[in-house]
C-alpha cells in the first residue's frame, strides 16, 4: 500500500475530532488575541491594520454612522446654508454612501455580468459625486 493512502487508515471520527479541535483553537486565538489587539490598535490610532485590508468596506461602515450622528447632534452649519439644509445634506451623504457600498448580486450569464458592471459603474459614480460634495464642505464637518 502506498503512502498516499495512509491518512485514510485513521478513522473518520478521529479526523473529524482533530479538525474540530483545530477550528476551536483558531477561534480561541482569534477571540483572545487578535480581537483585543485590533481593539487596542483602534483605540490608539483610530484604525487597525485589519481595517486597511479592506478600507473601502471599513469607511462604508464608519462614515454613514458618523455623518448621521453629526446631523443629529451638530450645533454648527456652513454660513451659506441653514441648519435644516445642512442636516438634510449630511443625511443624504450617509444614505448615498450606504447605497453605493452594497454589492449588487452577480449572475454568471452574459446579461447578468453586463447588469453587474452597470450597477458597479453607477455605484462608483454615486460615490465619486458624494465625495466631491463632501470635499466642498470638508472643513465644515465639525460639531
């Protein structure tokens, strides 16, 4: 018998238990080491190295909440607009960022791929327009 099939001599239930223990160990390391490490990094720097892996997703979760909080608690607004207009604009930006960050479903057909590309292009245009507007009022984003 060749060495290729020696792994199959181990009963399936022992392999199952071994893999379950490995997964459990991985979960313990994740929850006891990595999560506190990332929590501390966010406290010190405002972000963790894990946030940088997928920065667009991190910002898509963070910015809308920040903008909505600013809209509800802000005491200031730009000189050229009223308080209600500023609140409305902040909520619009938050809504636009949330809408654009949702990935459209992908169907692997010619029509599905074209529809997906059109939706992605529309999302990118919405994000670009929203961030252009935010950039115009960047120095007004304070409470």
